[in-house]
């Protein structure tokens, strides 16, 4: 199975992780009423601000 997150990291280079905060994710997920995918949160944590299509 392909690890798509690692492929993204390999293409974009190391992220700085300046927005990584588990408490913020928890509040957002409570507000929207569902958990967000872990791979999505990894990419956003590494490269935010980011737009994912």
C-alpha cells in the first residue's frame, strides 16, 4: 500500500509544523461534529496554511 502522506512530504520537503496543536484539532472536530482524517491533519500540521483540493 502506498503511504500517500509520506509521498506528499517527499514532494514538498520538510514542513515546519508551526500550527500543529492537538487541542485546536479537538475543538475544531467538536465544532464540526466529526473527526477529521489523521492524514489530513498531518499534512495541515506540517504545511499550514495550505489549501487541499
